[in-house]
C-alpha cells in the first residue's frame, strides 16, 4: 500500500513537471497577437481637458477597404489600408517589459487637420486596453497618466477584431 502511494505521488509530480514546462518561447500574449490578422472595427477619438471629456468622434465610418493589422512571431508587423488608403505599412513590434504597452516603429502616412499629408508612427507606444481571443483595443495619443486639470488631451481608441 505504501509503495503504491509513493508511485502515485511520484507519477503526479512527473505529470505536474511536464505540464508546467514551457513548450515554446512565445508568451500567451504573443500567441494571442500573432494568431491571425486583426481587422479594424472602429477608431474613436476622445478629446479631454483634464479629466473632462469634451468631444467624441468616430473616424473611418465610410471606408470600404478592410484595414488589417498583422503581427508575426518574428516581431514584424504590417498594416494594410491605414486610414483607408490602399497601402501596406511595415515595421517591427514588441511589448513593453510590463506587457501593458505595445510598441511599433511602423511609419504610416496620415492626414493632418489642415488636410496635408504627414508621416507618423501611430503605434509607437500603444496602451493595451484589451487583448483577447477575438478583440484587440489599443489607445494612442496623449495616454500619459500625469496631466493637469487644464491640459488638452486627444486619445485615439483603435478597436480590432479577428475576422476571416
């Protein structure tokens, strides 16, 4: 009886050890991000003064092109049809050490408020609001936690979904 108990405990320890060993070098966040392309569902712009929301706007409501953000395991990324332009932008991505920020050096053409073309790194430091099996929500812009009550801030919230 005592011998059977020892064998059972040892078998349980072996099973726990095998199951807890890392199978590959990707974290679960990496797998969620790279499993398939992310299709843009919405872009909302929030304008604040201090912590007071002044205005909300939704962008790209008439775009007929699918905007796709693709992350690869080799840390490269592409964004197809950024701001509804028939282009493909490429760059590299990584998570911050605390896994709260997605960083991408991808350069994209954008349009300023005056209508002029500009270049920008829209996802240089993106706050991850949600990353799950079916949705990715990033916030960009003035996402600093420290601001005064009179500081004007503009935050873009990018909503992506997995879609075939």
